[in-house]
C-alpha cells in the first residue's frame, strides 16, 4: 500500500496504514470533563478513530482506568496536559503513572528539563492551542524543544469548525516552516478536539501513516510529519508531489534533480470546498472542488521556486476542513 493514496480498507493493528487519532481528550478525571473513560472510548470508535491519547490536566493516567479499553484495533496512548502559568503542552507517550512537572513558566527556564523528562521515555512534546482565549492559554514558551504544534484545537469551536485563535496558530506555524527548514529541522502540525464535553471527540483529529497501530509507531509518524488534520472522519485527503517518476507523500522529501514537480491533492467529503497550495512564498494556487463530491487539484512548481508545499482545504465560509503537513522539495 502506498502512503500517498487514499486510506484503504485498513487491516488495523496489523501493519502500515493510515490511522485516525485524537491526541487531546479529557475524561471526568480532568476539571470540566463530563465523559468517563469508557464513554470516551465508545464515542471515539463511533467517530471513526483508531486511537486516542489520555491528556488529563497535570495528572497521570490512573492504573486500571484505561488499559482494559484498548484492543488490537483501538490504541490508547498515555499522556498528560501540562498546564503551566504561561501555556499548556501535551506530553504524549509517557510511562504509566508518570507525571510531568507543571510548576514552571517561561521566565524560570525550567521547561527544557521537563521536555527532557518526556523525551527520555520516547515521548512527544506538543505545544497546545498556542492562542487559546483564556488565562494561561496563550503559549509563551519558544517552540524550540517542542516536537509538534497543535494548530487546530476544537474545544472552543463546538458551534463552528474553526475560529480566529486556530487561524492565528496556523499562520504562525506556516510562517515558521521556511525558517525551520533552513536550520535542517521543522515542527509538524497536528489537530485535536481537546474533548471535555459530549459531541466534541474527533473534531478535529490527526490522520497518520504509521507502520503499525502502536504507541511507538504512531508517535514516530507524528514526529516525522507523516500526517494531516481532518475536521471529521468524513474527510479524506491524498496529497502527493512527483518529479521524473519519483513520488513523495505528506511529510516526505522529494529529490527533484531540477525537474518540474507536479503537486496533486485529491479531496473527498468536502463538496464546494476550496483547495489551496502554500509554499515559502505564501499561498500560490487555489481551486474550487465540484458541488457534487470529490475532486482533484493539480499545480506545477520546482524546488527552486518552492522549498515545500502544503495544502489547506476550506469550506465556502473559510473554515478549515483539512490541513496537511508539507512535502519538502530538494
């Protein structure tokens, strides 16, 4: 199976495939959460998800609470939402019972020690909702040291799929891509629901191409940017770039050898949407999808003109329906 195609009928848990997951969810064990772990697992499956991450506020996943809810076709990643005075971040893939210290802020310089604590166990550190509209919600830490940025957070978008805070987070992340690539590294984007209430889970979520449905494989795929963000399980995006017979998918590098590059985005589940391509020169191409269903948008560029290409899919009102990480052109 090619990672560049639409997600196939998946042999979930038995090999390389696209998997859908929500890595920011809260149960009744978090302040403001109204669903039990059992209810979250049932609703996650109903929403078309293959995995979730437990991210209770400043606390570990309690022993015996989550383990029995996992299965061969449903993964539960252990995590924590680290709530500090100057921003929130997600520690994903930590050990059972592990609690990451939250008593730090941007001016004391202690965050690096906490990030190291997560990285030592193979975990992932995510800058959460960088422009959330409440005290401590604005992310004041530098992104340096974090692995991923949560550019789409669903908590405050129950009545609409997108808001100005997510728009600001996406723009900030997009502007930083070119500079990050010049240093030889970049931070992928992800989207999560930040579920607290009924009806929120999976809106949005992250779709990853992982070698298997395991914590290690899923986190590796997210870390590498082999992922895109979907507003719901109804949305599918296939994003590729090809040059002289070589094809790369989202999060990959394409060695163009100076040849023209054809960029292709195939979208399902978002009729009448607008598809736009973005590079280090900003928005470079846009086209509308047909009213009656799926569509394909193509564009041509070169590595000289574009250091990377990423895709945004927008509803007619401008709200995001899907966002991808970039394909890097060399």
